[in-house]
C-alpha cells in the first residue's frame, strides 16, 4: 500500500474536518452537552440521596389512622409530601407540579379498622395522578400500602379505636352462630393481642403498639467495579452519546464521499496511480482518527467534570474505542457505497443512525427493553459499543470484558468494509 | 502514425486503439482510434453525448473499456496502479478542488497522490502556481477565488507531477475572456515543453486557435481526424471558399439537436 497517498488523504480529511466549525461542534461539543444532560437524569442527585416523588395528601378524615398514614408518608425517604386542600391538590396534579394526590376520604379510618378484621366494607383511597408519570404511581401505591397497613394495624391492636372495635366485636362473636371452638379461638386471639400491646406499653419497653411492619429489611448494594466505587451514570451517557455522534460523523464522511464524487474530485483521485484499497483505507483511517478523538474528548470531559473513571482495563478501553471508531468508519464507507445522492442519503442515514443508537442502548439502558428486544439488539453494533465502554468504565470489568465487544465490533467493521468495497461505484463516467 | 525520421517518433505519446464502451444497450464509444504526439494539441470535438468525456475517462483510467487499448508511450495502460498513469495529468470538466482548503493545501494533497513529497513537492507546487499566475494566492482558501482562478488552479493540479500527457476536459467552461486567454497561454507553454495535450471543447474558436489536429467524434465514432486545414478542405464545396471550423463541424455531425 502506498503510504504517501494514504497519509495525504488522512491529512486532507482532517484538515477539511477541522476547517468546518459546525462539524467540529457537532462532533465534539454536542455529545458532551447531551451526555451531560442524560447523565444528570440517570445519575440522580450528586449528593447520593434518591430523588423524591412529589405527593399531595389530602386528609379529609382526620382520624388517628389517617393522621398516622400522613405522618408515615411524610417520614418516607422516597416521598416529598405536601398537605394542600383537595382543590389545590387536584390543580397541582393537573398542572404537573405534583405527580400524585392521595385523598383520604371521611370515615376512612373507621372503615379501614372494621375491614381489617374482615367484617366491614373496605374503604377506598382516591389516587389522582399525572398520566405521564405512571411509573411513579406504582411506586407510590406500594409505599402507601406499607404505611396504611402499619397505621391501621397499630391503631387496631393498640389504639383507642382498636379497643373500641374489639370491645364491640367480642359480644358480636359471642352471639354469633360460629362453632364454639372457633368462637373461643377468635375471642382468645383478640384478647391476647390487646393484652400484649397493653403489656408492652405498661412495661415501658416500647413507646406504643408498632403495628404490622415489613417482616424484612433490604440491604441495597450497587454492583459496580468496587466496594467503594459508586455508579456514575455519566459513564453510560457519555458512552452512548459518544457512539451516537461517532456514527453521525461517520455518516457525514460517507456523504462527503458522495459530494466529492458529485464535484468531480473522485475523478482526480481515481486518475492517480493509487489503488482502490488505498483510497478506501485512507478514508477509513481519517474517520477512525476522528472517531477516536470524539471518544477521547467526550470521556476526557466526563473524567474532568463528572468524575467518570476507567475502572476496568485501560487497554480494554482503548481496544473497544478503536473497534468502535473503525466500525463507524466502515459504516461511513458503506453509506458512500450504497448512497445515490448526498441529499437523499442524508435523510436515510440519519434515520439509520438514530435507530441504531436507540436500539443499542445509547439513550436509555437496554435492560428496560422487552426481553425479546434485548435479545434482538445483539445484532446492532452500537449495542456492543455501549456495552463494551460500560464494561471498561463503571462496571470495572477487566481486559476479558473488552474481548467480546472488541471482536464483535471488528467483525462488523470487516463486514461493513467488505460490503462497501464490493458495492462501491468505481467507474467515473 | 508512422513517420520518417528518428525512431522515437514512431511511437506516439498517447495512442487510443479501437476503444469501445457500452452502458447497457447504449454504445457510448465505438472503435475510437487516434494518437497524440509530444508537443501536439489534439482537439477532441463532438456534440453533447457524442462520447468525448467517456473517451477521456477511459484514457485516464476512470472507467474500464469494454474493448481496445490505451497506450502511453507504447505501453498498454493496465489497472489502477499502473505506473504509466503517472505520465497522465487529468484536468476534469468539474472544478475538482477542495474549497475549504488553500490553493497550496489542495496542490499538496494532489501531489502526494503521485508520491511527491518534501522539497520536490514544494518546487512542483511553486512551478504550477507560477505557470497559472496564482503564486500570490497560494495561501488563500479556494472558496475565495473567482471562477477563472479556480479554473487555473484546476489546471495547475493536473500539472503537479509533470505529466507527459495532459487530458483537458472542457477546461475553459464558464470563465471570462481574460482567464481563458491566460489558460491558452499556459497550454502554449506546455506544448512548447513537449507535452501531449488532448483537449475536449465545444468552443470551435478554441480548437481553431490551439489544435494541431482535430478529432471529431459523433455517436461514439470518429467521423474525422485531421488538421484544421484538412478538415476544412474535406467539407469544402468544390470551387467555393473554405468553410470555418464550425461549418465543417456542423457538416460532419449534422444540425439536429443533441440534448
């Protein structure tokens, strides 16, 4: 291969790239801006505290149980609870200022207490929610279940309302036509529960009845590269956006080749004693360099500003980055080979790149995809690129973790390059 | 083509032998044969779609001939990397230049395609720019150039590697009379240096002024291959005045539109 023409092509392409301010901004600055935005969303607040769901609770009951529910919700680390009037709460949800409003209707506590022992109709809590935030509704429903159960059971087993209900219920049980042994067992149980909570209070060993609580605790540990290494969502977002703009830059390279052909420049290149391989290799080399610079600038920024670190293998990170850049470069060649006119190709290419990065998990992690889609996206090169960079950054996997993504990406590069060479229009009439 | 005299004159610098090219059912070039000697400018004339550009493209190696040969100094041109391609300089009809780069950067790139580097490349760039009168604009971006300056730079790009043969595909399209005249002067200089020039054009007055021989091509076939005087004689009415080239051309190719 003739090195002088090859190096001249690389140098010329880099000169052209850097002479186009818009292209430089799009390639370097825009991915940083978008990745910073996505990173801030997926990383949560930098203090480490989880983002709280905004909930308005309207207590129209004002019973001991409803007050305990409000109090429990206000103490929950996942919720930010306000207690506005009902009209105000509705307006806040409608305007999107609050995700959910919980309305505790009048008589809720009394009815819930009776329903707790199974002899009353279940009262309803009204949940008014913003339809654009249904994921939060499911979370709030679960959290409320815990607080309602705790408040109702606490009151039923130890509170005034509970004692009154038991006192009211015991004669009803005695008078019922229930079999004698069952009747005796139920009465004994209710009396022992009352006795237990009364005992605990008198002995001063507890501040009061505890109610039913979750019978287990959860130790949450993020599985990152090390015990002292926190997950950094910016690592994923910079990988995703880096790949996205790498592919856009490569697509532009392909369109540039079409423009060169349109302007007659390709005739001049073809008239020189330079092989077809050198011409394609020169283009691929310049694009690979631009791609590597894109990733280097993006991750350099992420490291300096957002504390992203290569927790895995540095060699692995470089290998995956190189394979990504080469894959993108050959993707650009393929566009040049298959495209007819620059204008028509630009539209199709934009769609192709967006599909590729979306399915590859560059925008949102692939684990939120349906199972079948997660399986299907292994044929998308962007998926391997993002997974490979994730593996070398926040997952902290070693060199072995880079092996498969690198090999697969190089495989894509070979396939794209071969297809481009086979379909390239070499005849310049 | 064979002449009396020295042995080297037996072999033309460029010889096109029975070239044929078809695009599907359309035969664009059909058994085209002609030669260009060193220090000679051959005008390749023909109506639109006659096959001129296809012929030039085959000579430059841009497209593969279905049949026939292109001989450079007697050597058959074969393949993309044939060293004989170094002896050919192409000046395409399009302004094949990178507008965002300077004139020097453009020439540096095109020179490197012919393995020119370092001081040799610098000298070649200086000589080419000097010839076309753009030495003082070497550091300016091409996008700041006028149409005529771009045409002259387009010519300079084809000369960098000092080719023996220059293929000029309508090199004066869209330029003002001053730039056209400057290009003509450049071509005269090149002829004087012994270069073989193949010049396609629609402008009859250009061919009349520059060409030593004229090849008229129509429907892919050579319909005339002679000197200007010879062509005029061919179509002259017996006893009448010699027609000009345009009349001769129209007589040879007809008056029907070829759009």
